[in-house]
C-alpha cells in the first residue's frame, strides 16, 4: 500500500503533452474552466499553453462562420470612430474576412461568455417566436443584428421605439442585406424588445423602491449591447 501512488500523484507524473491532450479533448469551454479551477495540476499545465488550448476549445464549440461573427462583434466594440467611411470599411471587412486562426486566452474567454448568452437567446427565440429555423441560423442572425446595431450606435438606439430599416442601413456595404434577411432581423428586433420589456416589468414587480429606468439601465448594460 505504501508504494501505491495517490490519484493526485499519478496525475502529477503524467507527461506535460498528455495533460495538454486531456485539456484539449474536453467537450466544451465550461468543462475546461471547471477542470483547471478544480485541479491545480491541470491549471499549471494549462498556463503553459493557455492561448492555444483556449482557442482550440472555443473553436470546437461553434462553426467557423459563427466563430467569425462572434469575433467580429467583439472587435466592433473596439471601433472608436463610427464615421461613414470607417463604418463601411469595417462592414465590408466583416463580410469578407475569414474566421480567426488564433486568439489570446482572455479574448477566447470573452467570446465564450458572449456565445453562451447568444445560445440562450437563440433557444429562447425558437421556443417563444419561431421554432422553424435551426439554432445555428438564429445565432448567426443574432450576431449579425448585434453587428449592425453596434455600427450605428450613437445614431440610432438598438431598442428605439422607431423601426430600424436594416436593409437601408447596409446599403453602403459591398454586401448589403437582402430584404428577406432584413425581415428576419425584424423578428429578432421585436423579440429582443419584448424580452427587455419583460425584464423591466419583472424588476419593477420585485422592487418598487428603485425606478424602472435605473433597473433598465442595469439590465441593458449587463448584456452585450443591444441584447
């Protein structure tokens, strides 16, 4: 018995390459985070190759097109200038660039959190509005919706009372939206407006002492704009 290794010692004795392989075959990003938080031996191995492992795990959880779109929406938040020329350049790059080939670990984490939220809204949309489109199509529409609303932030509110003409908004790009895609956006816009309104009503019912506008601001900024 004295010669038997404890499970922890056995893990410590594994070659580093094998520890990396174990981290890479985990089914999703959440499982990866749970393991490195629970097992110091895997946390240390992860730190030695975290950029590559995090990006590989993120990429395995979505299609290349969805990865391109979640990354572009992330990059859009860093767009400092929203003058017409800058917006058109960024919009055209969105339609023609491929998905990223590598990312630093903190960005992979951010994209994972954003994609988790989009997955939630996509399933909620299917259950409440339209069950026909597959989940990937709805996810991509949500990212594209976020993309257009983000490009014109400051000129139009994503959840303004006035309808947003997405087809007109994209007319300056080399790949403008089709009318059918704009109609799909109208559905998403109506759904998101309904969901935010529901959240505001729930908050107002929970606590009458806090004004509805301050609650709305808290909810709105706790989600990736304009979700």
